[in-house]
C-alpha cells in the first residue's frame, strides 16, 4: 500500500494544485496531510510578541482581523483544489491552522460531499486494514492554545491516541509535530520535535507516523518499529511517497 504524504502549504495553493495534477501518476492508494493550510502570520506574530512582552495577546488587532478573511478564503481554495484528488486524503491541522474551529468548519463543510478529505484530528478512520488516528497542532508538555496557534498538552495527546485501543489493525499516526530525532525534526541547526511524540510512538507502535512543522527536515528515520516520515514543506515543493509494507520512502519535489 502506497501513501502520498504532504504538509505545510502555508497559502501556496499554486503548488498544491500542481501536486493534485500529479496525483494520478503517483500510484498511491491514499494521502496523509500533516497540516498548515494557512499562513497565520498576524496571529503568530501577536502570540510571540505577547509572550516576549509578558502580556495577554490581543485578538482584535487590525492585522488579525484582516487575516481572518484570508484564512477562510485559503481554506475554501484548499478544499476546492483537493476535490479532484483520485484518492482519500486523511488530514490534521497544523499549529498555524488556528482557531481550531475555523479549520474544522472549513474542512468538515466539504467532508462527505465532493471532497476526498477526511479529518482525523482527534478521531479515527480506516483505510483497508490500517487504522489511522491523528492529532494536529503543536504537541507540548503542558501548553494549550486554540486561537492564536494550536497547541495541545501531553495529557490531551495521550487521551487522543487512546482511540487506538478500540480498533484492531496496523496503526498509522498523523501528526503535525515531529518526534525528537536525527532527521525529521531538524530545523535551522536545531531540533523542533517534542519528546511527547516519541513517547506516543513508543506506546502505540504504529507502522507509520507522519509529521511536518520542521520545514527543512524532509526525510525519514525509524524509531523502534515505526517508520517516521517528514515530507518537507509543500510551500517549497516537497512531498513524499511511502510504500508502507516495504518501508520505502521516495522524497520528491515539484
């Protein structure tokens, strides 16, 4: 079984459209999307500024209000572009796909109609014998945020993936946050992964875990028995094709 893996569009919908046109020739059975449809620059900058200045972030800045309309437009165009995909696409939000309700409203409005996109954020889906469960956003030790960025603490991540207990079959984990590793979380000379993800992988032992977030860390590695793949950022043209049974990864660029 072959899966297309892509992540981190960040508003570059022309590249998404190129990938959709290429999908029929990739011989994939399904796709996994690891989040970050929108840019979220104004929300992210306000969030970081407030933390530096030790104040509450302001959701009513003019830039954030303008960005709201851009977000809705990008979500609509994202869903529209994927309607012609030739296979199912299992998706989670990225840390910039905030507020959570905005992402879910856009994605679920299309689900079950003309769109092949299925949201597996805090839920389960089945693809053949495989069971897919996801949690998007940035997984943290204790921080939680839903409006400016998406952050989920350890307890919530643990609770989410307990869903795996209820369904039999080889497991696939869809994340935005990478584990701490040698390849999949490297970013600007440092690491962008979270040890909580390593523990989740060790607990649930999926055959495949996919992630994004660290834009320059396209590649794969094996943690225990789990193949972990970061396809790189689609905003830079990167994506990956994974043969799940053979544990082979093809890194590609548009």
